[in-house]
């Protein structure tokens, strides 16, 4: 009756996977981290690691993109139990949207309370430079406008309500904390805050599309994160998300620039250390009971 993808990745499948992981995982994670393109080194900051290849995890999707390793890493960060996805899933890989977001439900069942998502994105805001880090304060969900939302289909109340609120999707306290941590680390000149717009990809945007997105209020454009955010918020997980501005979206017909995946990966490598430092310091600061 319902498309198979809505129910195939439902509560029972997620529970079986989280039980399987918890039997072997060294820690029960409170923080979940998702590494974006070129940002896989974030997982390296975890101590006492236990690594699962996606291929070995029952019901877990497989990653196909160059620059995404496809490993789930458990460990501790400054003593705090974490789980880290090294490699995520995208609509353009051809997965059903419910499968892309299934890891957020597995996180929930593992006990995760805060999820930190990272991505590489094209800068639309003319003040942004390549290498800037944008704290996401809101999103524009273009696939959602066309009916492609990960919560479409029957709602399972064990995860959350039918019509979840999204006006508070990006946790204000965590954004504030990130700005404080960024200032302390001396990152203020490249730490921004803005609106992320998601498109389906895999083709990069045309000039007209970039101009439209910018006029609609988007500061950056990418092909991920928002679907995961929606599913994480649906189940009550607090969300913090960062975009690394890996290239400037082309907005001008006289420009010779062209968006390409190699540039995205190179920028990730160059800024990765600072991004890792920002995320690890942030995680250490949300360890107070008031925050978790
Ligand atoms: N557009 C869409 N997705 C992206 C971009 C971009 O310019 N850069 C990195 N991911």
C-alpha cells in the first residue's frame, strides 16, 4: 500500500541495527557526528575507536561517493561518548530519501542526544570566501517543496509527531556556543552564520539558479544535511550543523569559474584541522549536564 522505501527503513529495521551495534560498541554515544565531503578526518579525533564498515552493518546503506569512506566510528572525545559517520548518503546517489536519513533514527535508538552535521557547500553570499565556515541557522528545502521529504509516508509515533516544527531546527544554544568557541580559537574572521539551501544534485547549479537562491535568502547551497536534520529533529535530537564553503557559486555570466568536486575536496583538506578543532572544542563544552 505504501511505497516500500517508507516502511523498509522503519522502526524494526532501525532497532535491529542499533541493537546489533550496541552489542559490540565500546560506548553508548551521546553525540553523533556526520562528516561531509573532504571532512572525514573529523572521525580521527575519537579515542579508543571501534570501527564498523557500512557494508558489515545490517540494514545500513552503502556509500558510493569519492571522498566518503563509509565507516561508522565509535569512540570518546574528551571523555564524551560519540559516534561518527565517515561518509553519508545523498539523494543523487539514487537512494530513497528514507534510506539516506535512516542513520539519524539509528542514532536516536543508540541514545544520541546531539547531532553535529558537516558538509561542503557553495557560497552564494557575496561576502563569503572559499574556506569560510558557516554555522547553519536555517535551511531552504527545495526537494521538500516538490514533495520529497523524508517524513513522507506513514508516521511512526515512536520516533515523533506527524507535523514536526522546523522553526527551531538549528539549536540556538549550540550556535551561540560555537560562536564563543570560534572567537576563543581566533576563527571569527572566517566563522559565519547563514542559511543553507539544499538541491538534489548531482549537477551543480546554473548561474540563474544561484542568483535565484541568493535572492531567496540562501547564503550557501549544497546537496545534503537538510534531510538528516528533519529526521533528527522529528525524533527530538538537538542539531548543530556547519558548512565549509568549498567554492564560490558562480553568479555572474562573465565569470570563467566552474564548480567542481576536486575543489570541494581540496578546500576540505586545507581547512579540516581548524574545523576539527572547532567541533572537538564544541563537543567538550556541551558536556555539562545542562546541555545534555
Ligand atoms: N553547489 C552544490 N553543492 C555543493 C557545492 C556547490 O557549489 N559545493 C559543494 N557542494
